[in-house]
């Protein structure tokens, strides 16, 4: 990967013991990797002048993937490939339940809507962005100016480099921005997935939980046109040849071994104030837990007796569950660790420090100003969260609002549009609409809307919305009977209509969208203004803390490529309990109750009974290791990240964190922050024994029987 | 303790690693105690010619106790002293909630109904018992003959040694019997008990569970007359001077240290057949779990809003919960370990062995015969368990039946009576009746009776009972309105009446008892007959197994004095989880949610905050060790047993087993069989800091601050 200009990131000098940190790969040279147990130099992982390990890693939807063969074979999580597997299924082929194994490349199934993103290069563009700002700007104008500058930089790059995709990422809020240049591969196909009972063993019950026994992996493959350039799906396409292929280490790892993880962690909030944390803890997360919990109950009830419907709602329920349980873990962790009080204590010391030092005259109210913003936001949250829920939870309103907003935004110059409606993003936005319409469940939408109308009673601004008048239960039924938005073709066509055309259509949900658009714009403006204010304050706070602590920080995760290292190691979740870091097939069989979510295919027991482990079981009684636990620093977006050993070989596939580590996003701690991966030996054994045979193993250069 | 004649018990040669076994103390000389890590000789534990450690151990109700001072101070479990603490409480003093600490000996409160039993001597009487049997006897006659022989031996001994109490215990069913000679001390007083929130921290949720944080201990004291002989309570009485005082080891133990437990384990069933196990697993335990669960729901509901009623029902609910959870643990363990199948496999091998060997001609059907008896018992269980529940679950029927049976049995010669009605036992039986009447809850009884009447619908023999006619809901209400049995004085007086007098009383529940007595006698006869048959078959089976395996066995627990040794050690309850064997106050605070059953007194947190540990915390951050886990072999009846270190000093107080070890009663296994005790350091720290100050510690020779 090419690094165009070294990033001016603020980094702490890392000692071998301190394994906190999702380090931008450009900074690896500053880290003591050898002290952390790694046996390869930083340049073998990231090389600004050539190819290195990170070039074997891609982004796949919201997940990370690794190239594990020269033929573009990608290893990622089953839950990342979930939609592709479901879409490949039909009445006669239930690939979710039974698993999927293409007999050969010709049988690989297109994963519609999937793209593979490869990072080509990046450079710091902070100066260009900051040039667009003036100190006098109102906060919302400031946010808009940053957005516009970022878009202009991206567009300019893309115009100069046709076929490339450019994105500006904010590293430290309000301070530093980086331009990332990507190649998108658009022909992605499903190669192999294990049965759901293997991939999702333990289901929601075990999600975020150790000990874990989940085979959460799948194989996909990227294709290009015959010329090697990105192309839409075509039978003429050929497998993509990645610049770097990661080696798969069939011998695995053991307790105590150093490992590292490379991937695209989403968001962390470790540099935020106690006020942000208190807002999340007291206001925002409880609201989400409440609303998601209500929706989970509803959707699970609707799907209970109807397998087709259950499948259609599965992704949605899974996603709701995932956040719901994550937030409950966070709430418990914040309380258990007294995190708000702890951060307040730190801020009190910071206040004393700044008050006593002339350099900070006039800055002593940074924390108070941040506090004021969150107090206001907390007060506004019942209304704001209700409006956001109304826009996104009932899918029909989501589609109507997107169509309406698209019509409005399309009338503006490209660079001034909201990002999803810029020419470069419109297709992806439309694809999203189509997927939503294909999975409509009008009854669910109607019940969700009715509940939101019910809940509006306690929210003054909601009660006063004229658009909601007449939308009682009877009104809702009539609206669903009269809408055209259940029709995919209609929605696709409507994506090119103006707001006048949409208004003339007389569709009840488009009319609702038009009526909600004003309040929605107000909310958007409020949020931009809040962000504009907070960006400045956050940047000041960061400066203060750096001076106070005399140390530098690793930037919060922001979806860009990061590396984190640690070891395979257990932890003590509570008094007198120690979790060891490797689970086995023996434990899998122990959990198997024959009842969902602990219901194994009988084949697992047969293979175990026969001791049919190949080379993958270090101990024939316990069988193949299933999942591993390690002390790297990860968050959402690290799903599918390879877990690499000291020599950079793939020994696992990251897919989750432990319950205590849900709090990671606010505070990492070596005592309890652990990530969970599928042991590569389980990946290989399952692939070999559950449908794919030796073919894929051979493609990865693994002999399932002979040792090293 | 004197051993009159060496017991002819069958013992396996014990190696240091094999810590299964509740060994009769007379057999310690055969064990490799040094190999197990003990630093004292067997004669220091049990000395047939003089006093030794076991003489510092007593039986206290159904529990075990240790003498820990020369003034008769007894250390036992809080749950063993529970009734005494509750009875000492009144409207102004809630000693359960607040704890109790006598300011001095004069303030110690009589524990009415409590006795302390000290073992004086014992001898094998198998020959005398077997002399009373002939091969031709019918099974029920055989059982009766054994019972009569045992009673005669006891009575003869007691007549020859006034003031002593003699009991014959069956060691191996149908094979060996031992006469135990006891002294009973009748003046027992409550000295100290911690608050319930300390003693029962974790409540039913944590019962049978590790990690545990329970301060389940209390101190009581035994008194004698001024002449040193057993006496009823009197102000003139003086503290009992035990022959041996156990030393309390304030320094405690650590992971890996050898420990042993001495006490009175109740019942184990390790030598029984697969048929017995299958009967318990498929029929008996599920019936108990169902019926106890129903009663728990009822009684908890009744006590929910009424603290007095809750207290009155507390012991009863606790006891139901304890068995209910224990049986659920056993059912889960039997299934998890495939214990029935495993024992069947052993029996198949035994069958092959006996079929191929001339010595066993004619004995090949021992197992089949046992199987037939359990098949019959399983078929009869709906009726039999229903009738037994009818006799014991509604307390009013229990009292009426006991009065009626007492009237009938009192008409027989003493040695032919059922044991509770023999002259030597009548007083204890009456005491039990009084306690029952004092805790009557007529509404609970009425609802339980109504439920049993409801359940009779599915049981043919129950439906045909004429006594139940007219006992619908209305009839029950009338019966409760018309009975005299709610009156304690009436019940005490009725205990001396004949059956004619009782019949003439016209009491609806005495009439019910009279009507149920016939079916009850039938059931008693059936059970005696079954036991008579099984005793012979069990004895034969034991012989067969001994020949087959070429090894000897330790007799099943039978309420007699036993020793078991092991180590302080953790275990793996499931894949990737390891339980370490010492919990601490830090973990206690971690569990404290402020809500029952995890609601600590604020004092614990204050003391912990101040690091006010005295000498009792090896690590000031984790604080005082609370509970310990060890691999000895224990069962119910071991409650209150001292946990002793390599030098025979008290380092803990046994009170429970781990969940996986509920299965102990059928199969001990070093992998999962663990007992749970209160760490002596927690006993001492709590006593010192929660009410009693240094007085009791000084009496035990412990300085709470200075080290060794």
C-alpha cells in the first residue's frame, strides 16, 4: 500500500505490555512489535513503498476480510455473508440451514449488493480541510464547511483518477482528516458457508459471551473483468488476484501466544468527556435498549410460526439483538466500573490543572461548555430519538423519506448534497432501497408505526405534528392499502422523480414523508450545529488533556485500517472464576442440548465419536479447538478481521468480544477486554468435513492430514 | 472415643490420589494419610484407647458441630441454628435480620428442641442381628426381624447403661450393623449468629453454587448440670467441658493445601444398581421436583407481603428449595454423565462374568430381581408418593396421622413399636409435633390439601378412598373450622389418648387420619417387604461385584461418623471455565447489588473501604477470604463439619457442595466433586466485627490482630 504523506498522528510510545490501542498501520514503525512478541518487522505488515500484509486485507460491507488464496478467495464471518447466503436460498435450497458449498468456481453464487474494498493509498489532508474554516463560522456552518471540503477533495481525486474511490476520514474530531483511496470490486460470490447450527451455535444466548463455540466463518471470492479491472458480475469475469495472500497456519495457536489483528474497527469514544458518557449511560442507551427490545419482541413474535417470514426478518432481528445486548453490556460495565464517576474525577484534576496555569486562561470552561451541549441533547432526546425512530424503524417510512430527501437533494449541486445523494453514492443508496423493499413486512411496519404514534402522546413536539393526525389504526390500514411503495419497480422509478412529481403521486407515505421533512431538516440542522460546536470543544479538550497528562493518544477508531496486538489469554470475569482462552469440540458437544440455539448437526457428534480430526486436534480427547480468546483491542467493524500469529499467519477469524469487553468502546482494560475469534483449525476442519472436502483447503495450501 | 470391637468393614486400600470415600473413623489406620498430605497420625484423629480429634466433634440436630473452646462453645452452620435464632426473636428483636451476639454467657438464649450428641463408643453387632433371621422368612418379616433385633440390642444396652443412648446403624444393607453409644446434652444455647444478609448472602440463587460468598456459621454452647451430667435447661447449669477441643487456625489455608472433613454424612447410594438409579431419575426425583416446586410457589406467594408469615414459613421453604435444587442438579448430572447407561454397562459386564463362572450358578438373576422390584415401585409411585405427600405436606394431616399412629403403636410392647413411638423416642416425637403446631399455616394447609385432592383424580387408588368424599373446597373449610388440632395444648394432651378416645373426639382431621390409616399401613407393609427383598439382593449384588472387581468398598454414608480427605482445589465446571477455590470480600462486594439475595449490610463495605481486616486478609486488596472449595467427599449431614488442615486445626466450616457435586450421592468424581466451606478467617472476622467483638475470639485463643 502506498502512503503518500506520513500521517501527522499523535501517538503514545508503546511498550510491550500496553496492548491498548487500535494503531493506524502507518505508525507501526513507532511500536515495539518485537517486545510484543512479533517475529516480523513492521514493514512486513505495512510497507509505504510496496506490498505487505495489510494489502491482503479488504473491507467487505461493514466487515473485514482476508485474501487467503491467489484466486481471490476471501475468509470472513458467516454473519458478514449472511444476506448473500439467504439470498442464494430458495424454496428448494435452504443454504442457511444446510450450509453452502460450491462444487467448483462455476457454481459460486453472486452475492448481490456486496463489494470488496481494497485500500490503495492515503494521505493527510487536515490542512486543506482546515483552510475551509474561519473562526467566525457558526457551528452548523462549520460542520457544513468541513463536509464540503471533504467531498471536494474526494471528488477532485476521483476525477483525476477514474475508477478509484476516495473518502476523507476524520481522525481526531475537528483536528485531523485523512484521504483514503480505494478500489471497489463489484463482483463478489459466495463460495462456502457452514450450516447455521455450526456458524451460529449458541445464537443470541451466546452472543457477546465467552466461553463460545461458534463457527462464524464463510468463504467468498472476488472477481474482476478479464482485464483485471473492477467489473459488474459477468460469466466472463475472472478471479481477482490480490497483491498479497495471507498464509493460513493450520497448526493454530496456544494459550500465551502473541497475536495481532488487522481490520477496520468502526467507532470508539475513549477521548470523550464524562458528559458524553453520562448522556449515553443515562439517556441515549436506555432509550435504544427500550425501543430495540420492543421491536425484538414484536418481530420474533411475527416470525414464530412462519419460517419464510422468520428468514426475511432474521437479519433485522439479529442486528437489533446485537446492539441491544451490546448496550446492556455497556450499561452494566459503566455501572460496575463507575466509569462516569472515574472520568469526572479525571476531569476535576484537569480543571484544577488548567485553573492554576496561565497558558489556559479562557479555556477553563471547555468542559462546562461540553456539559451544556449534552444537557441540551439529553433534554431533546425523547423528541429526537422518537423522530429518528419514526424515520428508520418502520421500513415504509424509511423508503418514503429517502425518496423524498433524494428528490430534494438531487436539485442541488453535487458537492452540496448530503453524502448518500451525491452522484457517486446514488446507486448504492438505491441498492439499499431495493433490498429494503424486497424485505418489506407491512404488518410489522404497521404495528411499529402504531406503537410510535402511541408513544408520541408523551412527547410534546411529536403530539403537535399535523402529519400524524388521522394516522390512528384505521388510518394506517388505509395508508398501507393505498401506497405504491410496496412495489419495487415503483420505488426504483420514483428514485428519479422530482419532489413535485412525488407530491403529485398522492401516495399516503410520500405525503407523510413530505410532512415530516421540515421537522427532519430542523433536526439535521440541530445535529450539524451540535457537531460543529463539539468538534471545536473536543479538539480543545484533547489539547488540554495532552498537556496535562504529558502523553499522546491513539486516535479513536473511525472505520480506517488499524492494527492491535495482544496475546491468546484468559481473564477473570468475576471472583473465583477464570476463563481459559481456547474452547474445543468437547465443550461444543457438552453444550449441545438438541434444542435451539444449542442444536448441533448430528455429523459433528459422529465425527467426534470417530475421532476424525485430521491434523487439527492437538488433543484427540478434547478435539479440534473451536474458538479463541485474546487481548487485542477491537470493536464493531473488526468482524472478519484475521487473527495473525507472531509470523503474520492466519490463526483465527475475529467475530466478537466478551461481555465485559462491550465497554471497550469507552475504556479498554487488560483485565477484561478480550476479543473472540474462530480458531483457524475449526475453520479448516469444518470446511473439510461439512461439504467442501479438500478442494478449498488445497487452494489455501493446507493438507488436512499431514502435519508440518 | 472407645472402640469396643474393631468393625469388620470392607475397605479398599487407599492411595494418596484417590480421595473418594467417607471412611469410618475406625478404619483410618488402613489409609495412607501421610500420602494425602496429613501431618498427624491416624491415632491423633481417632484413638480407640483414648481421646482424639473426633471426640471434639458432635452431632447437633441433623448437622455436625465442633467444640472450639473448653467451655463447650460449638461452631456450626447458621442454617443449622436457624430455628433457634428465629425462636429467640420477637417483635422487638429480629435476630435473623440483625444477627445475635450474647453480651456474656448469662445472655445466651436457650435453643429449645436442640440437642448435642456425643459419640461414646461403638461395636459391630452384625452377628447378633443376623442371628434373628432365617432364610425362609418372608421379606416383610425379615425387615421386621432386623428392626426388632436392632431395637432389642439398643434397649438392652440402655438398660445396662442408664443415661446413655444406643442406636444400631446399618452399614452395608442386609449385611453389617453397628451399635453406636451416645451421650445427649439437652441444654444448648445460642451464642452468636451473623446477620442473615451475611449468613445467607446469595440465598436460594447461590445455594449449591460456586463461586459462593456465604457466612453460613453460628456459635452455640452446650451446658450440663452442675454435676457435669446431661440436664434439661436450668440457670444453675454450667458449660459442658468437652473431652477434646479443636484448635482454630486463624492463618487459614491456601489453594493446594491438604484438608480433611469429619462429620456425620447422611445417605449415599453408590453401591446401588442401575435400576435404583433409573427409578430415581425417571420416576421418583421428577415427582419430588414437581411437588416441591408447586409448594415453593404457593408458600413464597403466601409470605410475599407478610414478614411474620414469611418468617414462620422460612425454614419450610428453605428446606423445600434445598431438596428441589439438589434434585434438579442430580437429574442434570445423571443425564450429563449418562450415569444410568454407564452403570448398565458395568452390570452387563457383571452379568457376563457371573454367567461364565460356576460359582455363581443360580445367582445370575440378582440384577433381574432388583430390576423387577423397581419396576413395580415405579408403577406404584403415583399412588405411594401421593399418599406420602398427603400424610406429610399438609401439616395438619401430619399432626393428625402422628397422633393416630401414636395411639395405635402405644398399645404394643415397646420393642415392637415403630421407632418414633418407642418410650425412648416419644418425647422427641412430641417435641416435633409441638414445633409443627406452633408454625401452622392453616391457609397453606388448606390449599395444599385442595391441590392433593385435585391430583387424586389421576390416581385410581386415591380416587377410591372413601375418606376423601365430601372433602371438596367447602368441606375443607368446614374441617378447618371444626378441628381442635390448631391448639397446641389440645395436641399435647391428645398425645396420651387411645385410638378410641381420639375416635370419640369427632375431630374432622383425626377422623381423616383414622380413615387413611388402613391404606397407610398397607403402604408401610409394602415398603418393609420391598426393603426385606432388596436387602438380601443388595447384599448378594455387593458380593458379586466384590468378586468381579477384586476390590473392596467403603460403605455408603449412613449418618455415622466418617472422615474424608482431599485438597483445597478448583475445578472446571465446563469447557474453558476454571473455578479457583477461594472467594474473597472483594468478590462479595462485586456481587452486592443492594437487592435480595445480594444485599450486604453497609458495614461490610465500610470495613472493606477502611481495609479493616485485622490479621485475616492475606491480600489487603481482595480482603478476607470468604468461602473455600475442596475435593473431599461429603453429603447432607456434613453441614457444620469442621474443615481441618494437615495438622488437624479448624480452617473452615463445611456447608454445601458445588452444583456438579449434587451427583456425589450416586458417583463421586475428582473432576467435579467439590464441597464448599466458610473460610475460618471469615468466621473470625465477621464474629469480631459484626457484634461479638474480641470476646469469643479470645475464648478460642485467637488474637485478631497479631499474627503467629
